[in-house]
C-alpha cells in the first residue's frame, strides 16, 4: 500500500484528512467486530460519531455597530445577515451550510419554526418595534445557506452587540467558552472603548487569547502609516491586558506563568475593511479585495481552525487508530501463536495471562487511591483562597463605596436615587470582576493539579503496557513452529520496527509518545480536549473543564446583588460619609445573606473531585477497552483449544490480510501523529 500523505493546511484538505481517518476507523471497527473485540469496536464508534458531523464554530463578537454583520457577510461573500446603521442583531444567529436557503427559528419556550430567509430580519433584529418584540422570544436562529465558506463544515455565529443591553451581553458571554474561535471586531475610528477595555481586562479568560482574532474594521480610510500604528497600538494594549490578568490568576513568579508567557505569543490583530471586501466579492474584484486586507484575515482564521484547533481533532483520531489497530494486531498474533501451541502449554500460559490482567487491575485500583489523595491535596491547598473568598469580595465592594466621588448636590432628593443606582452598578461590576479572578485562580490550581497527576500516571502507563506486552510474549512461539511464519508479527515488525510480538504500543512509546492512556502527545492535552470543555487552542494554553464551568458561573452571582436599600430621608441632610456608611452597612447585610445561601467551599470541593473523577474515568475506560478485549480473546482461544478446533486456511488468509491492512494504516497514522506532535511543540 502506498504511504498516505495527509494535508490539513486548508479547510478542504483538513476535511479530506478527517474523512480519510474516519474511513480508516470505520474499517478498523468492522475488523474489531469480526474479531469479537467488542470494547474496541464501541470505542471506535464513539469517536466516529463525535467527529463525523463536527463543525468548527466561529463567533463574531464586539460592541454594537462595529460592523459584525457586515464582516460575516464579507466572509460568506454575499448579503446573508441583516446589517444596519442602528443596533441590528438581537439574537444569536448561526449560519450553516445547506443547498436550500431557509431559517430555523428556535424559541425560548422550546418550540421551533421554519421561516423563509427573506423574513429573517422580522425575527432577529431591532429594526422595528415588532421585530424587537419577536426577537425577545427567540433563543437562536439558524440560517441555512449555500455558501462556499460554510460548505467546509464551518459555522458562523453572529452575536448581539456587547454593551447593547445586559441580557444580550450575557447571551454572547454564555457561548464564548464553547466555540472554536472568536473574531473580536474593533472600530479603527475609536479602538478600545471603556467597555472593550473592561471586557478584555475582566471578562476574557487568560486562555482565550490563543483563539481570538481581533479585526480592526474600517481600514482603507486611513493612511498606511496610520493603519500600522493603530494595529501596533491595539496589539500592545491587548498584550498588556492579557498579561496583567495572567499575573493575577497564575502568579507572576509561577511556573505556569512562565510557560504562558512563552506560549501565548502576540495577539492576532488584523486591520480590515469589511464593507469593501463584501463589495469586492460581490463584484469579483480581486484588486479591491486585496485592498481590503481581507485575504490576510481569512488566511489567519483558516490556519487557526485547521492547523491549531483542527490538529487536536486529528490527534484524537490518530490516537484512536493507533490504539484500535494495535489491539487488532495483538489479537491476530494471539490467535496465530495460541493455535499452534500444545494444549497443556496454552492452558498454563492462559492462567498466567489471566493473573497478569488481575494484577494490572489491582495496580489500577492503587492508582485511583493516589488520584483521590491528589484531589484531597488540591482541595486542601485551595483552603486559604476559599476562606478569604467572601471577605475579599466584600472588601472590594466596600472599597468602591469609599472611592466613589460625591458632592453635596448628589444628596439632593432628586439625585439621590440616581447616585444609588450608579453606585450599585459599580459595586456589581466590582463583585463580578473580583469573583471571576478568584474563580480563575481556583480553576488554574485545579488544572495544575490535574497536569501533575497526569504526568505521574505515566509510570503506571509504562507498567500497564509492559504487562500487556508480557501477555503477548507468553504466547510467543518460534517462527518455524507457526505455519504462517508469524505473518501479523512480520507485518507490524517491518513497518513500525518495534521488534517483538505485541510491541506496537511499546514502540510508539519508545519513539517519544507519552500519555497514550490520556490521548497521546503529552497525554493531558488531547485528553482534556476530548473529555473537557476546550477553552484555548493555543499551544500550552489553559483548559477549563466542563465541571469547572460551574465554578466560573459562581463568579456571576453579582446578579443577585440588588442594591435596593432603604435610604432614610434624614441622610439627605447629613454628610456624605454618613450616607456611605449606611450604604456599606446595607451591602454588608446583603453579603451576609449571600454567604449563608451559597456554600462556595462545598461547590468548589465538588468541582475538584469531579475533575479528578474525570481523570480516573478516562484511565478506567482506556485500560478496560484493552483488558476486556484481551481477556475475551484469551477466553475464546481457550474454548477453541478445549474443543480441539483448528484454524482453516481461509481464516489464516483473512487474518493475514487484516494484519497487512492494519499495519499499513498504523504506519501512515503514526507518521501523521509525529507530525502533529512536532507542530504542537508542547513542553515535556
């Protein structure tokens, strides 16, 4: 078989590579079923089902009237979404591929409705009183459209403008942790409003920079020198905001911060003229398109999705092919060798193999105790943060009151209500920002603990695969005793070059692959990508588990802070400090109530143990796939030996053909795996 050459540098080639790997997995699944490797077959099916309909999701975010909808239309090459000089988007609008253009409107009450695409603006915009009222009932509108861009399995999500209103801002924020990439649209005419500054400083997770492109829109109205200066300024400011945030979350002197500084790189900031790009595409004007600088933006987005985010999916597929393929080869080798053994010799070795399997399971149970101990240690080390959680947030809120500038006029009856509302808003913002920093610190500590535990588990992995290798070696027979001449072993040995029956996994590990039980590469990286919510696609980025989302959600409890305090009339006549003192006492009272009604420490404890339980589940699942199928193969062979059955010549040929196919697939996939690992360039 000719060696496969995999390419994933463009949307089309990436998808082609995914489809090729999926096809290989489907074939391996068929072979697994035919060899009674039921657990291997099921695990393959799970991966195939998850990946085959996977779409990249790109969210376009930013303050209202930055040109988000126009930029989306420019990406799509035609007017698909409504755009206007007034705030337009009032819901989440997803654009996905379909030959037939239509819109599926999903309402908040759970119902849905298919509507004509010409009527889209009547459901998702603020362009009229009626459409705005309708939009308030809509959860999401999916626009199905025949565009080349979306044909590449890429969905575009148009979000409501940040800072348009609080509810819509929350809608946008809620989807950001779940998308593959985000394009943050900034106006070249007024980059970095106060809201944009606060969003980058407080709302954006430290890991997010690696999956964001900052599009500075409306270029083409400035000189080249001014455009370069604007981009440079934006880059510096974003870099400064992100690094300052990382210092607060990770600690300036921490190992994690040192890695973060090396890996995060420069922000991706690109100046574009979206409206000109749209016009150029509609008129097929290549020169105008080049002037808009849009091709550069599109190339960066494509690379981000295929070479960075996509490489994680490719690695997961490659790991599953290597794991499943190796099990198939091992099963064939066991069949070949066991059937030429004397029955008594086989029975003795069968018993030893079963004992070896039980020994592995005993070691695994011991490892799970160690994982539990690590979870206990992480939670204990979080205690100082947990003990000071409410105190620190309350102190931050009270400081807002102390620092709030007031004058005598503010205490007048007609202004006092407005002052109270403004002060309450500032307190809520400070509560939210302080809580988020603390929660990110907690999640970072959990991630560090998980990483350390994954590294420690490498020694168990070595023991595990050494045991599997010993089982294979138990049934090794001299080549001359095997009528096939060890066909499967010869195929695998020549292609991978590991030497020795069952050495495929050992060979992979000796070649530099660590953490195969947790997904390969450095193990933890692709395990987290496969099993947890993927937050950063930058190499060495920080990952937040799906369970960890609950911790982050606690940072949003500021919404329960009402600021509806009873302000005694006499305060209008008193000094400002008395007014502030009364305000602070009311704040303290409400904090006392929130503290009673929210057991933050218990919530964190549950998240810590849930995260480490995920680690245990992954180890359990991946090892049991191999152990159960190995034991079933041995049991089947035991039944064959007891009943004195023999392998037909046709069966021998069938197994040899399977071995040859699987060996070639393993060789091709291993080369892809190594390429991906080298490109990711993770620290060991």
